[in-house]
C-alpha cells in the first residue's frame, strides 16, 4: 500500500466500516473511562489498530529516511531509500502517519500469527513506544492514549505543593502549558498504556487538583461531510470550469466588488442564483457593507489546520504580531503552529512550535507523490499501485467496475490532500480580499486573520495544543476566535480554559461549528457555555443534511450542500496551488476534486466548518461598526436580528420534532448516545424552528445596523 493510503484510509473507512469492520472496538476487560466534571465518559480499546510513537528526529536534520519511512519498509516491504537493506516481506496490514510523531497500523484480522509478526517488527530503535488505541462506545474513531496527562491545580497552589502532589503520584512535569494558569503536561515515571486513564481518574480526587484529563491524541476529520462510495464512483472526477459556472447564472452583473467570482458567493448574496424576487437565504453581506463597514480593525483568530496565508487572496488580510508584543515567541510574525514538535529559538528563549502555519517541505514531501499519481497513472496502474486500497473498496462494493474503483481512489486522494488546507478554507470565508480581478472575497474583507494551527497532517490534534492555542489567541488581542472544529471528546481542560479566557476577556467572541453529525445537540467544543454554536443551511433554506441541531444551537448560517450541485457549496481559498505540489509534472489543465480552477486555488466546500467562519465574519462587521460591543451584546444582536424567513423544515424533521417533544428533548430512545458533547442542556420546550435553526439565519445587514444603533 502506498503512502497516501496511509493518510486517508481512516476517512475512507468511515464509509466502509459497516461493511468491512474485521474487528470492532472491544472492551479491554476493564471498565475504561475518563471523567468530565464527574461524569464518566466510557471508552473501549481497539484490537484492530496499533499505534506507535516514533523517535523524534533532531530539529533541522534531513536524513535519508524518516522513522515513518523505515516503519513502512518494516511492515509493507517498501523501499526506504537505503541501499544496504533488503525490503522485508509485506504484511497484510495498512499503516498511516498521524501528525509528525505517531503512526497507526490497521489489522484486517486478529489472527495470532499476524499480530505476533507485527509486534516482532515493531522492535526497532526508531520506535519509542507503542500506544493504546481507544474509541468511543458505538463509534469507529481512533483515539490514541499517550503517556501524558494534563493536570490543573487550584488557583494559588504553591509550586512546592504542585511538585509534592505529582511526586506522590509518580508523575513528572513535561512542561507547563503556555498561555494557561496552573496547568501542566505531565507523564508517569513508571508504566503507561491504559494505566494513564486510572492515574488521571485518581488525580481528580486529590486535594488541590482542579482537574486531570489524559492528553488524548485525536483524529478529527478535515472532511466536512464524508462522501458515499456510490457518489464518488459516479463522479467524473473533473469539476466544472469557473467560466462555465458563471455563464449559467441568470442574475445581475453589477457586482459590488471587483472580482468576477462574486456571483458564486451565494452565501454572501444569493440573487445571482435565486433571482431578485425570492426570499433571501444568504447573509445579506453587500447590504451590510453599504452600512460603511467591512471589518476594519478587527482581528479574527482562525484556530485550525494548515493556513496558507501567502494565498494571493489572504495576503492583504494577514495580521502581523507587533514587535512590541509582550511575551513574543521566537521568530513570531504571523501567528503560531501549536501542532509542531519542533523547537525554535531566538536570543532569549527556545520553545516548542513553529512560527509558520503554512505547509512545510517535509509535509509536501509526504503528500506530493500520491497527489501526482492521481494525474500520472492510468486506471490499471493506479489500482496496482494502491492494491491494498483497491482490495478494501472491492470488499465493500464487489459490484464496482475497475474504473469505478479507480475513480474512488482518485477522489479520495485528491479530496484529502485538498482538505489538509481546511484552515485556509476557513480563513477565506472570514476575510479573503481579492488580489486580482478573479479572486475570493470573505464576509469581512478588511478584517485581519491571526493564523493559529493546531492540526497536524491527517487530522491529528491534542487538547494540550488547543488549550494553548485559545490562550494564545486571547493573549494576542484577537476580537473573535473561530473554531471550525468539532466532534472532539468532551474535555474539562479545554472547557475550563474557554471559561477562563471568556471571563478574562468580556468582549472576546468565540464561535464554533455545531458539528456535522446530524445529531440532537451540538458537538464539543461548540457546546461549551459562552460559545456561539453555528449550524448550517443550504441555498434553498433547508437545514443541511449533516448539520447538528437541538440543544446548544445558537444560530445558523450558510454551510453549503454539494451533494447534488457542486456550485451550491461555499466558495473559498484553497491550498494545492503551492508550487511544490507540481514539481516535475505538467500542471493539470482542468479543475479537479473540490477545485474550480486547475490548481485548486479556489474550492467549493460544505460543512458547519464554514457556517461558523461566515458568522465570525459577520461579528467582525458588527465590531467594526461598533467596537464597544461586549460579547453579551454581540450574542444578543446576532439572535434578535436573525430570522426564520426563507428557512423551511422537511416533513421528516417535523415528525422527528413531534416525537422528541413527546418523549423529551435529548431523550435517548435506544442504546446510542445522541449527545456526544458531554454537556446536557435542560430539556426546555422549544419551537420546531428553534429546534433545528436556533435563533434563525444570521442577517449581517440587520446585525450591523443594530450594532451601530447601540452606540
């Protein structure tokens, strides 16, 4: 199996797991759980996945082979670049990297001979440790349990007591968490594995300890909405050209901005699609601009994955950290990458992280070959090159023809490569400012983006990095924090950090995506009190099929739905235009994947990940119109100016509402947990509209007018 399969197999298995699932997550024999404000969150151990912690390479070194490449050779028989080692016979497993430090091995079966062979080949100097793989009950996620716990102490606890408490528990400090108070990342001196759960649970009962939670390595999906195999197999693999799209639109041609792509931004103004006489289902952004504001002076921190801030349409919207910034990090200029394990130094200090949130040369090396293969290889060669993936798909859909399987492989490789730039997508929705006559424009094109990266490749994220990132964004004076992420394990450390940051900054607004699980109850961290949770709607005014609803939902905004019509997605900035992707080959001549141009500089996407930054952009417009607004006032204005005009419920939704109204909102009707957030709202009666749309569809024009009136 080749390299990119390692990157996106987990995403593909979201669609395949009900059909393949050779070994579902199984209980370990013990009661596995961690606690969230005293509530037990149950976990199960996966027997079909093994994770390893790779030995870190010294920063700045470029060896012939990386530890991950050596692992590939050991398990899959792939050449590693060395001349003195013969490839080992391939085992029937798959392996994928997770960020820069971890790799996950998937076992197609649990035969003792295969497990023993894998364990034997893992006895290598480039492997630091094996790491338990867990999953939530009744889910197919991958959660790694490293030997790390985040421990918070009560305010005022002296350092001597902190050290004494940790010593008694056999723990040692890895480092204090930055931009956070009384919070430490610690590890056990002896023993790790599942014992980490027990240690964290025990710490929660120790005097002086405010909370303790394992620093899980999670794999949040970049893909806004997983596609079905049938949809991918039916795709031609080629997107429609921009000019063809523009020619189809019958709407007016007098755009309010100097970019010919403006009519495709239906979430800003849907008139070009729907005509002037239908009820508006967009944000009414041009009307907000007419109020004299485009987000001037407002800083929006985008906490996300790769943010390619040198995109031509993002360069003018980039925040620069001033030289006078207190506690400035080494070489910090445009934000910070908290996902990086590198150590950077200046004359004053050394610190973990990276001052650049863009794709690195090493990450390009990891992604380039497989993306290029989708353009260079014919169907037969592609199926042979990705033979293990071919086998997985054929197991799930034996009726598919070879060309259909090849189409699926291309779609997933291209889509997942594009999706690594999720943070670039989110940034463009907030504040893109066209650099040419053909460019993307955001909701608040004069606002500034503070790039903050928390995701490694493959969706790898830890709560420690997210805790630090939120504290950093607040410390750097962001007016708005956008969290286009969801579906994480409910976590007390992150909840406490959000609460502390909001308490210390009463004017700071945090906005998060409600989640793409289509569940009754928004996902975590959108469910944290004080956070504005945003669901997604379509160009026709429907709730998108994926958008979560019910408990905790604040408002909705356009999130797009590309399942039927690609141009009904949200148009934004992409990242695969980076020249490094196209070294040594002829550039594509047609759009591909989610792109609307030949290199993917512009993309059409869907998800609550984009209704959230659309709302962040609206808040930037409001704060530019009235910088004195508090967070409470912003939330109130968003809610009172939102409306249900143009929104509509399906009969299925109406029937579901009737059922929930009878049995109680949030009531579980079977063994499945409907609310994955860990935060349960009171089951107060609400109207059907509020149940699915919160306070309604955000109206930028009305919100800006009311914000100005509050002077």
